[in-house]
C-alpha cells in the first residue's frame, strides 16, 4: 500500500511569492494534518482537516491556508512568502479524527 | 512556551547497550504520548505510544515509561543497534485535540558499532 505522498519534494521560491504544496493521504484515511519543521526543531502543527472540514489550526498567520478535497487529498497554500517560511513541510494522515499520524517525507521549501 | 521538551539534543551509545531518551511535558491536559523516529530525507515514523492510564508499554526492543506525577516519559531501546541511529521525537496530545501533536525538539541518537 502506498504511504502518504507529498509533492513536490523540493521547492525554491523568492520572498513575496506564493506556494502550493500537495498531499495524498493513505487510502482510506479521512484526516490530513500539516506540520512545519524548521531545522533543529520538532514539527509544529499548522492545520488538521477531517472529512473536508478544518478541525484545528496552529499558531500560524493568515498567510497560511489549506483545504481538503472530496478524495481526501489536501493542499497547503502559503502567500507572501518570508525567509522564515523556509522549512520542511510535513503532511500526515490518519484513519479517523483522533488517531496516530502517518507522515509523508515532506516538501523542503527554501525561500530566498 | 515549549510544552514538550527533550533536553538532550544528542546521545551516543555502543551497540548492544541500552539507549534511554527522555522527555518532559508541562501541559496537564496531555493524555496520550508517542515516540517517532526520523531518518534524514524521510518523514517521522511512529515507534511506540502510551496512554496516560498506563505507566509502561513495551514493543519488542522498545519500552516507554510514563511518570505522570513528574510529567516525564522515557524511551528505552535494548539492545541498541546501529540501525537505530536517527532523530527521536517525543510527542503528546490531549483527548480534545484530535490527532494534533505537540512535538519536542528531538534527540539525535547515534549507536556506534
């Protein structure tokens, strides 16, 4: 079975640009979460979606937005990129709302 | 406000010996704790978990201990193997937070042959 897949694997953007990251959960999983991992730190929660509805949002500015599609895949959008947005963005899925997470390999975003 | 803290950025042990990774938390609402392992260029992989109603959980070479009064948990790996070399993250969640996890900073474990 395929695990959580994320695209692209690497991305380079410049300040002020916008970026869209994509995630496909494990088949049958209805919950998708997004995390940001800055070098040397643990992953920080950004969003959780379950059954296409936002179920939680971390302490991130409104420049960050996400959505979940009917097939349970998800996109994370970041507008007006800042240098500090450079990080590994991890997507995770779980079968239901309150279960352990299965992570993808992440998208490494570099903002220059 | 770091609610989950791993005070040791790195740990080095000899193959065959025990590895002990520690984690402290401050939020009393946390009732479920997990350990994840992360290799470079890969996402975190679930290792083992423990509910707050238990004080110990074992899975093969891995054992997690929870001390609720001290708000402390530890992961024991016995015996340690070179393939265990990775970054280990402690994470916690509360009943009402869905699968939202609060992670520690991670501990780089190196197991020397």
